[in-house]
């Protein structure tokens, strides 16, 4: 049985928490602290209950080597700012000195360990490494939803070393909205799926056939589906090796109650990305030298009508190159319409959440839930289980 945070007696206990501080950093400055912010309720609850908190996370891909570029020190500084207390930091996550710091913590203190991936043993799920990590705490909590689909030492191997283990408030909320809501969705249900690659979203689309009333496909994915339907997409990104898969999905959907809706017009550029030569076209009149980078106003109106009639919306992937303001129009208008509809709206995937925050940071709270996970979010939307959560329930 999966044990939740508030069922633990935490007074004077060393609580080792796997968090996800894998956040974007530019010149040692965190540019988006959303994932750190979402861990604060769990950390504060533990501190309020008199716990001694030890945090561990990965950051980037240092490939098993110590690299200052991938240090968690900036994350630690941001955490101290958010908690409004000083925190302790250890430069080696499994050194004797680091373990001593954890054992000598006082109630109400926080200790952050350096990047787990400075050791290859982390991603190898090495049992000895996991055992060393476990020496930091008496209670183990996983609150790193973004890595819950990975079988690593800090979320799989470590669990065997703890009698008392469970999930934090963040993962509890992720499961509530991405699993419980999925299984009890209020109809009509809409899936909005975007991004570039079909293969990362195939299982999600298949899981929503017969579950969703409508599936809107946008982003570069839409180019591949329109090509599969016989339309010319000019110089737009098209996964030619996925055309048969796209055709099969369209055929499968025709045998279900689920409608797949594709864009009907586009904004883009001519000749090459960044040319600045902006172009608009309907889906059946795209020139050979056009690159489609965003949906147009007709598509926005079409999608908005469907959104307005939906009671539950799951959204993963932007509908254009939203990081470029010239091509954020479609994504931003869809955000406006979802909020206006006041339905159960769940957004997932790093690019999607970043697009919402870049448009207006205050709008995050207007969604029922914005997931901190990319791959983990897709796994749950595909109807699959997450190994790091499943093992905690055994």
C-alpha cells in the first residue's frame, strides 16, 4: 500500500527526500524555479513536524564526473531563498562527511546533497551506492515525479533499505490528477497533444482512443499527420519514417468514438528557420518553401470551439514554436480559452508548463494542475505505471 506523507510521525526523524531540482540554469542563475517551488509544501510539512530534512537530486547529465557546471549549489541557494532559512550543502552525496552532516542535523534543519549523477552508480541503480545514500535518513520519501519513470539508485535501489517509506505531497497531487482524474474523467474529454515527435506520444494517443471525445494534434506532429493525409507541408518538419504510424492512428480513430482534429491553417517562415520572412497559409495551400511553425487563427477558432465544449482537458506539448514570440500565438490563445472555460484542465510536460509561465506566470494557478514531469507524465497518460512509485507500494 502506497503510504502518504501525512501518515508519518516525523518528529526528530531524519527524512531523506528524493526531489527533482533538474531546473534550467544560465550562468549559474536559475531561469525557471517551478520544480523547486513545487517541492516546498513537502519540505515545509516535514520541518513543521520537527523533522531533519535531507534532500537529494540529479541535475543534467554530467556522465558520472564531477563538473561544477552541473552543481546543485544554485538550486540550494534558490531553495534557501524560498524557505527563508539557511541550508547545509555537501559536495559529495555519499561521503562520510556528508553522512555525518545528516546525522548531526537538528530538527528544522535542511541538508542538500550534491548532484547524484556525479556518480554513474546512480543511473546504473547500483545497490552499494543506494545503500550508502540510505545512511542519510531513517524515513525515505520520493517527491521527484519527473524521474519516477526511471529505475535509478535514488528511487529504486534505495527503497529496499527502508522500513518506513512513502510519497511526498507533490507526487500525491500528480497521481491525483494524472491517474485518478484520467480514470474518472467528466465528459466531454479532450486531449491536446503537441510537440515534434510522434513516437513519444503514440501510447498516449492510443490510450485516449475511446476515452477522449476529441484529440487535437498540433505542433510539428500535425505536419506528419497532414502529410499522411496527402497534404504538402512544404519545408516543415515531417517525420517521414512515421507516416505509416500516423496513417494507422487515423484509421484506428475512425473505428472509435474519438475524433482527431488537425490544424487547418498555419503561420511560418519562408526558406529557412529564422529567415524572418513570415508567411500565412491554409493547410491545403502551403508553398514548397514554407516552414509551418504555428497554427493560424482559423485553427485557433476551431480548437477553441472544441475546448469550450469540454469538461476535462489533458494537454501535453505546445501547438507551435512557442519559445519564439512570433510563433507563440496559437499556444497562448489556447491557454486563454482553457482558462476561460473553467473546466478541469491538466497541463503536462516541461515545454507546456514553460510556455504557460512565459506567457503569464500567474496563469499557472488557473489550471487545475500543471505537472512537473515530462516522461513520467506521458507514462501515466499512456495508462502505464511508474516503477519508482510502484515499488513504494510493495
